[in-house]
C-alpha cells in the first residue's frame, strides 16, 4: 500500500536486498579480478584508457594526472586516489612480477615510500600491456556501456599473457577475499602448453604433473618458500592454503673473529625500512644480542642489508632470532578466488589454467571470424575489380555514356552481374590502377586474400589448429618476456620440519653454472650449465665453470683477492645483464682482474693440493689450498706482486706437477713444481724464468704429456708442440726457444689442452673470434706456425686468448656428473688438467689415488731414494746452482718425497 510518495516496505527484506546488492557490486565491480585476464575493473579501465590515448611503449610519456583524468571522466567515476594508486602499483617492479605500466618518476619503493603526486610522475603502457590488449579491435571480447552510457568499454581484455597467475591479485570484498600469488611467466606458459598438447585427456592430468612445470609462487622480491608438509600441493589442490616465506641471507667473515649477516632478498610485500627499524628496536631493547652495526647498502643493482656482529657472536643463532622476531620470516596466504562468469569462484591451479585457455580459444575463434569476414569482403571487391580489368574498354565506354553515377552503377550491376559494393569499387577506382603494374598488384592481392580465406576456414574448422595457434602465441610471449625464477622453493621431505635457520648456502640448488666477467667488469653466473659466448661483441674476458656451493676468488693483477660464494653472484643470461664485480665483492672499481678461480668447500677437497701463482715478470709461488680463506667481506693478499710486475695466472697443482712458462719473445721453460717450496699468502715467491730485456711471460700452464702445447702469435699464426719438445730443467733458467719469431711479432698466448678445446681470440680493432686448437698444426720448435686468421690489415692485431676453466676432477672428493648440454669446450680433461682461466688457465695434472694413499715404510724409503737421485741428477745439469744450494734442495725433496701431504715439514 502506498500513501502519496511514501512506500511501505518490509525493513528486513529491504535490508537484506540492499546489502546483497552492495555486496555483489563490491565483489564484481571492485575487489575481485576476472579469472580470464586477471584484472579488476579499475586496472582494466586504466590500461584501456592508455590504449585509447595511444600511450604505446614506443611513444612519449604522459603526465599521470592526464591518465587519471581520462579514466575518471570516461570509465571509473570514483576517487582519483584509488585510480592513481592502482596505476602506480602496476608500475612497481617490486609489486608486479611483470609490470604493466611503464612509469617515469617516483612510483614508490620497497621501503614503503609513497609515489610522488600524479602531477609529477609520467606513465605509458609497458611492453607486456600491448599483448594484453592485442586484437581488441577485432571483436575478440565483449564491450559494455560505461557509467553514463555514452561510451563503450571492454568487459574483459584479450589477455595474450596469463596475467592472473603471473602477476597475482589481492583484494578484500564483502565476506570474502582473494590472494593469488605471482608466478613465473615461463613456468605458467609451459604448463599451459602441456595442457594444450594433451587437450583430449585434459581431465586426466593431475596436479602433480602441472607442478612439474609450476614449481610454486615466484615473488618479484625473491625470497625463499619453505614447503613443509606439501603446503603448496594442498593450496593448489583446493585453491586455499598458506606457505612460509623467508628472507635470503648469508654470512661473511670480517676478520679478527667477526662476522656479518647480509640480507639480499625479503619476503613479498615486506617493508624494508620497517624491517630495519624493527631490528634496531629489538637490539636497543636487548632482545637481540650480538649486533654491533646495522645499515642499508641497497642500491639500484639489488638489495643489501648489512648486520655486523660483535666478536664471538653466534651468527646462526642470531639469524634464527631474526627469523623468529622480525618479518624476515612470514606466511603468505593463498586464496585463489576470482570471477568466473561474474560469480566468485575458488579455483584450483588446474581450473585457473583451463579458464584462461578457454578464454584464449574464444579470442582466437572470434578474431579468426572477424578476419575471415574482412577477407571475404575484400575478396568480393577484388572480384569486381578483376571483372573491370578484363572488360576495361567496355566499362570505360559504359561509364562515359551514362547520365550520372547512379545510372553507371545500375548499368554495371546489370551488365556484369555485380553487387552494389563491387560497382562502387569500380567507380571509385583511380586511373592509376589501370597501369600494368597496378593490375598485377590486384591479381597478387587477390591470390593472397584467397589463401588467407582458406587458412581461416581451415582454422575455424579445426579445434586442434586453434590450440596450436594459442600455443604458438604463448611461446612468443615466453620468448619475449620470460625470465629466471627469483624465489627459491625449499622442499622438505615428508615428516621433516624446517630447521631453526636456513642460510642462502643451505637453500642454494646444488648445480653447475658458468661465472663470467665481460670487458666492462660486469659479472654474472648463468642460469644453466651452458658456456657463455667466447666470440663476437658479447664475448667474455674471463669464464669459469663452478658449482653453486663453491667459493669464487676474484684475483687482481696486484695480488689483491676477494672471496665470495658462487651463489651470491647475480644470475643472468649474459654478464652485461649482471652487476659490476666491485658491487658484489670487496674489490674496487679501479682493480684490474688477472683471473678467476673457484674452489669447492674445504670438506669436499682432496688433500695435498696447492695453488700456484705466476706473474708477467717471471715470478712463481705456490701455497697450500688450506691457506685460502673462505668468503669474506674484506680482501686479502693472495700473493705479493713486486712493483712494475703484474699477476697473470693462477693454477691448481697436486704437489708433483710440472710447470711450463712461455714468454712473448718465444722462450719457454719446463720445471717441476717441487723446485718451488710452499710459502704463505703474503710471500712474493721465487724466480721461474730469466727474462731478457723487455721480455715478459705470456702464459703459464701445468704440463700434461698426453696433450700438446698451443702457441699463438700476434700475426695470427699458431702451432702445437708435443710436450717432448720441452726438456725438463731447473727453474730460473733461460729455457729453450719455443718459436723463433720474426721482428715485430710476439707470442700472445699459450695453453696446454686437448686439440678439441675451443678458445676465444681477442683482437685490437675487431670483435673476438672463436677457434679450435686443432686449427693449428703440430710442428717442432724450429718450425714456423700456420696462419689461422686472415690478418692482412694489422700484423699485431691479436692481443690475448680466453680459455674456459674449471676445477680439476681429482680435487673434488665427490665427482659431479657433467651436464650433457655442455659444449665440447666445457668437457674437462680426462686425467690431468681441467679448464683454464682467461688470461691464463688454471689446471693440474691428475694425481692417482694410490700416490695419495698411505704407503708402507719400505715404499717411502724407495720413493725418497728415487726422488733424491733424480733431484741430484737434475742439479748437476744446472751449472748455475751452487753445490750448497743443491744439497739443501735435495734434502728438502727427500722430506717431501713420500707424500705431498708432508709439505709443512719443509718450511
């Protein structure tokens, strides 16, 4: 009953209906993303408005206020703050796994800083957004009225990128919320393609198979997920769960018994500034003990929070307390709630993938139908033009004799049985189309359109072909935008609980990788066991193959050395995408690298091995591997380099190896390493070869009788020599002539390796080239070499060689299986030396297990006697030595003769 304008209602029913209307409005129009494109309405409207404004990735930026005003005025009549905050988040690389907005200016930071006002910042579409809106003009998606019904806006975007899983989503609706974590684009696309390839039995694909591709969430800020009790499997299976996420940290030695903790990655959405403040407050209140200093050294190359500890503080216990008391360890709730047919639906991982694929198949179908309709319309017009060209003279006369355009059109339609559209096309055809070349273009276009029509008809008639198109487009997206995983997944065994603390070393994947440094000093490790390029503009200067558990030593020409964990080196496809070595190690930018060396953990090394140094000035020195310190925040002096000299090479030897030195003027000397007694790290060493005039050493290597010595000259000539060409003699002699070089030519490199090894050859004015050692023939010392490169322009163009290097097999106690994907040059030497370092290789002759085993007393005496005689004979041949020196050296060798492990007794 109504009285005037007053309407009597039931208050209970009205409240229920009003609340339901409000709730559904919030759910559908604000808080929850669509499962197809992974966007909420505000994000979709922002991207469409930027598309409508023409803000492409290759155009200029526009003020953010301009974009916000466009969105508010046309599509989203809400607060400008809400629109700007949503747009700013899409530009933050620490919030989005694949940013959709390219921002210029201050768009906030991981420290919790707010974006600058919209009048100061500028924005445009990011490259992936082009794929999100691709083909939107081809009727691929439905459009609806905007808020005032004056414009049309898309209900959903075509979304060639699986945005829901890649960028995730968060939102709070009425009575429900969503929290979809971001994932790795490459992994998601691999899973989608697997579903497409097995579409006929898609119902039988289980979650375990999909998780072979999608390992878990991949947060933009990295971190580590501790997957205990199959938390990820349960969350993906029902669409709801929670996982533990923690920061990634490692320890570094500071010297004098002090350590520091370095935090390089934080859990997703953790405020770095608040975390540092929290640690400071806990330290100030006495709840965290042992911290002496706390600072933030983060820059645009990466995050780095430094926590210095007091002397004697237990770093692992303190790190455990940090995980317990600070946001360095937190939980992330997974609630995969999204709109499916405008209804909130809790999706499993498989359902989320299927909903996206069904959307893409619909987009491909509608796009193909649109293109087919356009192609048929064009073919219809071309049919009419072809009729006109075949009857050109008659049609010209017909048109000329017609009273007006309508009369000409009607006569054309009646005479040649054309449609009105075809007749109009003939009447609109300019005179230039009558030329012979233009007539040929019409025929060519007609054939192309017919082929397109046939292709589209076949495509629409075959669901398998449409799935192939979807897969191909996904592969293109993967190739363009996919990158490596940032978040580590630590999978615990069934029933196993996470320990009190996991450092970066504990979480690192045990795998082989290549660490490389380019000419600009940028360092990176490869995601896979794949050797980097040694040739071309992207050629590297140094490259070593290492395990992620190894320690990397960056050794400068002055002997200054930095030790860092291999897993701490930035991972990138090429060094140019890495970081400056001065940013990841204690070395400075002015330090010039001589070589890179890696060593396995001390408990995984065989005993009796040494590190052997060689300088350009002919000095040599060896030290026990045990003296090399582990990863540290400070540099140390691995060898003292005299003024005017430079360190050139570092090699690993087993205590009984022979060393070969070669000089620029073609001299070479071969001597046993037993002529060099072990010394401390700060020692300068002893003379290895006598140099004449301005001659200098250009190569040092470990002798392997089963391989040849390769020599490369500056005039592009090279040759290989059998090891028998170099007699063994005492160190610090002049050596023998390895190559009698013409005037103006020098040796630029020497290596001992198998003939299949590939090396990089650097030149002065042209890019480095790749060559195999067997490109040079086997010759004798008096013989000349063979021209390897056509080097007519500059006889002294070649300047250096780059030879890959890796740890000798016998040095590792645990033999690692070599990757089958490695190139020929990555395979290690069978029984002697391994890979070589750029500028000088580091290798060692293999030492048999029996020689390192403990011998009986009689065997020791026999070995000592034999080596003493050999040493005495060698000393007699070296007339430059004094008899007292000979006796002392012989006595020293007797002490070392039974085992290389007794070296300490000789000092």
